C-alpha cells in the first residue's frame, strides 16, 4: 500500500510539473517517502518543472534502491543476504559505505561498529520488547561483534559465520548524501534534505539565508534550539528515539560494543560535518563516549557538536 501511495504521489507530482514547465519563476518542490521505515522529506528550489520532475523521479528510484540494499528488516535486502550467506557482491557506492564505516570505526577506537546486531537482538531492540539480558548473554554477544573481522576484497564482502551486520547507524546519512548528489547533478543549488532526521543543506533557503534546523528537546516537547546550516550536514542521535525504562533507568538503543550495554551518559548529540553519513556515524559514536570524552574527541578532529546530557536530573549543554 505504501509503495502504491508513493507512486501515485510521484505521478501527480510529475503532472503538476508539466503544467509549470514553461514558467521561469523559481518554485519550491517537495518529495516525501520512506527509507528503512523512517520518513524522508526533500525540499528544493527549481525554475524548470521538467527538471524538477526528473529530479523527484530519480530521488524516489534511489531511495527504493537503497532500502532494498540496506534495510536490516527486509529478508530480501543486501544486508540480509550478507547475514545469511556471509558474503555478497557490492556496488561501488556500497563498497564506499563499508569503507567509510570501517574508517569511522578505526577513528573512534571501535566505538562505532556495524557488526552490533547480535547485541541489538539480545537487548530486544529489534523486536520492540526491550529487556535487560543476562550478563552471560551480553558477553557471548560481544564476542560476535568486531568490525575488524569484516573483509572487503575487490567487489565482494566476507563476514564470519557468527556475525550479523546492521548499517542503521549510518545508512540514513548515506542516503541523504546520495540524494544530495542527484540534486546537484541537475544543477539545483537550494535544497534541504531530511532522511530520518539526518539533514543535508545545499546552498541557502529561498529567503537567501542559511537553512534553519531545529534540534528536538530530548526531555520535552518541541525544539530546544535552532541552528543555521548552509552547504553542510548535521546528524542528531537521541536517547528518546528507541528506548525502554526499567526501575527509572532509561536504556536507549545506541549500544557500546565494548561494554555490550546501552549508552547512558547522553540525552542527545548533534554533529556538524560536510557529509551526512560521516556526521551520522560520529553522532552515534559521541553519544556512546559521553559528554566529556565526546567533547575532547570532537575537539581533536576540529568538529562542531552540541551535546545534551543529564546531571542529577538537570539537562546540561556542551558545545565545541
């Protein structure tokens, strides 16, 4: 049903584009869809309705392609194929994604790890039945998590038989970058791309100013602050996105592969970078590191970030 609705919206969009093709006035166009169950919204400015229609069609095709490759929950996806057969052929852009994931893992000392799936499973985050597992189960799952055991050789990937990968910590940011390339290919220089909360800004807003992006309040309703973004990306990881509470303690879905347990020393982390995929992976990593270590880490890389965390139930903010 979802794909039928999306196709109808695309056809309607293209019909509207034809009507405005002859108009030279710049107009704002919007595409909405889904990637790995998360909503996507892309807004861009274009004076040519035909080009806008082609852009939307290509964006939709690319997002469907990426979902078919990177969706952990789809039994037909590339990720599921790798987790079943422990080997697969990869397209060039997916080889790049795995290489980038490996680079972030090494840069963060293994805090970011796409082989985290066994730990996600035992904590119940895949089944939406979150519960604290036994210590022995955590230790056994940790032994199956190690990005260094993933091998890329030529156009193929090989993983150990006890490993499961999950690209959820970087896939949406990667998708935003891919959409950005499509938009720029059509020489559109004003756009804002939101893939599941991963944001990429191209140029300025229609008002001729940087795009304004709101950061969600991690402990309340609405936006806690608004930031400006121009020709850059940001990613926010929050402990409010997928979590459960036991005895008043919050357990978010962002897991530390070294301890095997959820990261609990952050409320939200927003990272600014040139590429959304890189920002996505770094936001996850800094969330795991916690405020003090995370800030020092960002300083060492000269990256801008905003970290919210709780100190005796008081929400505090760090920025670098």
